[in-house]
C-alpha cells in the first residue's frame, strides 16, 4: 500500500472512502460534520438521528457521499472521547478504519485529521496504524481472480498542517510500519519456509537493499569459535544454524573526530533477537496443543531485523550491531538432552535441565559474541518464557536488566511507540533457582519466577556491560483479531528498538 500526505481541502479529496473520526460531543451542526452534512444533502444529520453514527469507540457507518464531495463514500468512525487521545489510540483508529475500507473493496482511502487530530505526531500515528492494519496474512492462500480489490492507497489529510511537516510525518509512520510488517511477515511464515538459512537470506536481502553490512556465521565458524550453547540447540535439527550479523554505522562523525581504523570511541549498541524458527521443545518436548504457534519463536530476531531496516532509512547518529542467533529446536537421535553439560562461547559451562529452555542458550552465545565485537550496550528481545504470557498477557512485554537508566529509557520509548514494556525485579534470591551442582549454571529453574530466572541466566553472560532484556513471548503474537490488526504476528519490538536507538542518538548529540 502506498501512503501519501494530502493538504487539499477535504471536500476535494479524491478517494473511494473518506474516513472521518467522530468524537464524543461532536454534532452534525458543527465543524467538519456540518460541512459534510451540507455537502451530502443532510445525510450525516439523518444518520446521527437514527443512531447510525455514534462516537462510541469502534462503532462505524459507511455512507454514500452522493457526489456532494469528491470522495465516493464516507466512513464515519467512532473515536470515543478526545480527552485521552494519544498516538496509540490514533494508530488503532486509523488501523481499524483502513481495515474496514479494505474489506469494503475500496482501493483508495483518506483519513481526515481535523481539530485535535491535526498534529504531526498523530499524522505519523495514522500512517503507521493504517499500514499495520491492512496487512492480511493470506500469504499462502491461492489467488482468486474474483476477489474484491484491496486497499492500494492511503492518504493522511490535514487542512492545518504544512505540506512539508505532514509529508515528513506520514513518511516516517509508513516507514516504521513497513519495517514492522516485514517483521510480521517473517513471524507469520511457517517454519518449513522460514528456516534459519531463509531468515538469514531475508536479512541479507534487506541489508543489501538498505545499505547495511551483513554477514552470517555458519556452524563451522561457530564450532571454531566455541559457540557450544547455540550449537547444542541446533544439534537435533537437519537445518543448519546461523548467526546473522547486521551492522549500521552513521557516516558523519563530526569535525576533527578521526579515530584509527577499526577502533572507535563511539558507543556500539548491540540489538540481539532470539531466532528460533521452530521450537518443539526438543527432547523436553512441548504438548501438541498450539505447538504450531512456535513458528513465531523468532519474533525477537524479526524485530531486530525490522529495527535495523528503520535505522538504515532514518540514519540516526549511532553505531548498531544487529545479531540474530537462528536455529530450530527439535528432538532427534542427535539432539541435546536433559542432563547434558555444554560449554558456551564465554567459557561458562551450562547444565541443561530442560531442552525447552533453548532461547537463553542461543542468546548467551550471541551476547558473548557481541561483547567480543566491542558492544558497549546490549538490548535483547526474545520470546523467552511462557511465564511472561501469564504475567503480562498480550499487552506489555517484560523488561529486565542491570542498568536502571537503560530500563527507564526503554519504558519511555515503549510509551511513545505504542510497544509498551513493564519492568520485572531482579532480586539476587532468584539466582539460586538456576544454580547447578555439576556446572557453572543451569538453563532452567523450577516453575516459579520463570521470566526472572531466564533474565538472570542471560545476566550471567553480560558482565559489566549495560544490558536490558525484553521478554516478548506474550506480545509478539495476538491470539485474536483486533479491529486494528489481524491476528497473529505483531512485529513487537521493531519500533521500540529503533525508537530507543534514535532517541538515544538524539539525546547524546
Ligand atoms: N519459546 C518458548 C517460550 C514461549 C512460550 C514463547 C509461549 C511464546 C509462547 C521458550 O523457549 C520456552 O519453551 N520456555 C520454557 C522455559 C522453561 C522450560 C524453563 C517455558 O516458558 O515454559
Ligand atoms: Mn522452548
Ligand atoms: Zn523458545
């Protein structure tokens, strides 16, 4: 879908559907509704009287404009109270309305931002929400020639913002959502397609298109280096593992800032995403119910790849390493087993209590690799524990770490991007649960505090480097369709990670 900005008078907007949000307290006798009412021969007031138009959230009606305006149809969409309006509610409003326009066979739609909605922040949110809203995960459905056409063009319209600032906001919103949709696409793809090598290929394709450095380590390299934890997870599978490495570096170092080649005094942020393309649990096999969803166990990796695309396009002043340890987790005669002791890249030995706690194993080697590569700050995103789904559901991801400032800035970036996170505590007492009698550490505790013991496991590998961990197991996938988004992969973390880097770059300059 093409997303554009429009500043022409709203009556002249040419679109199959003109989306008009209606708030509590709006009346057909005032503002844009009054103008539309006059232009459509009193239709708007009539629909109000009948109760067909309602400001209640997610109530909507579609009216024919009868030639009174340039748009063919009017979608009057209930936006609730304008008091608590924020970027997240605007994203959802635009997403839901765009989905309706799409389902009603419109090929073009425009959302008109009047009064409180007419800000650059909301223009970005509208473009973002609409782009996310129209993604339909029918990638594998056979094309039907008789199917109604889909939404191809979406305009964000305002009669009070300047052309320049409106287009910039719309472009930014579309770019954020396109990268998120890219991550969602990777998450929706079944594991017979989305293998570790295919994930690497998709990352490479993106990197060469967007101008990022790309490299992928294969299993031979991993063996040479000693990545015993990542390799242990991969052993049971016929599909070879990959460690995907993406690099972003802004060119401009400023005046007089020459640094010898290969060295840098600038910080290097590593974004690390769990890339398990299918998690059966391995020998500690999962129950069959919903196991098919474990194709999205590379959601953290997808978010990192998506975030790197955003950085490549917006070019903040930063150096970023994007790492995705990618593997399958399957049982077989070669698979790693409960009780095995493995040696990680860091040299630390790990007793495998449960082969289903595989995410932390692939991540710990990626963390050590990041530190070896000179990372001065680490942020990982992973669909790591079922426990976080129970604790926080689909609404917020958990954040943990060893640096309060870093955690705070991730919480703040989350509030702004709509991908919200909430801190979990990391008291020392929790570490006792993953002490091993035979090795340096165990990969699983008991049933209590599961998300926190997983966090503590990772913390053993980060040393003094500032680090934060996002457990996105609950937020990377939605069990039900929402008015504003299809059910399934959400791309959660894409915008959060990118915004985090962008805001950090801005605050440091
Ligand atoms: N990928 C799962 C976590 C998960 C669960 C993601 C539900 C999305 C939805 C992870 O690898 C896992 O299996 N974790 C185990 C850890 C346990 C064995 C210590 C879990 O949470 O049960
Ligand atoms: Mn698992
Ligand atoms: Zn997993």
